[in-house]
C-alpha cells in the first residue's frame, strides 16, 4: 500500500529533495505511520513534522535520522497495513 494513498493524511514535500533518494520498500506488516517514516528516512537527511493530518517532509540540519525517535516527530497511534 502506498502511504500517500492513506485517506486521512496529506504529505507535503519539495519533489526535487525527495527525488534524489531511491525508492524504499517496507517489509509487510502492521506499523504506525511514524514507524514507517522513520524506517524510510533512516540514514537520510530528511526530517518530518506532523500538524494535524498534514505531514511535512524537509531537509534536516540535524544528523541523519536513526531508528530511535526524533524529538521533532510526533506521529503516533496511526497504523497502515
């Protein structure tokens, strides 16, 4: 399932920033949107913030996101399958 096709979320990002990265496949299973975003951004310089139903993706000035939660991240309890 494509995370962007989830009916309750709007993803906002500069396409030239995101297009420089290869596609990433997430292993099948039930995960929160937060977990999926952290997985696909792991090792990149991308960051994200959620405001209501909008998720904004941007280039982070911090070190690349690793598996542990980033203080700017606040997506919780929303699952995709």
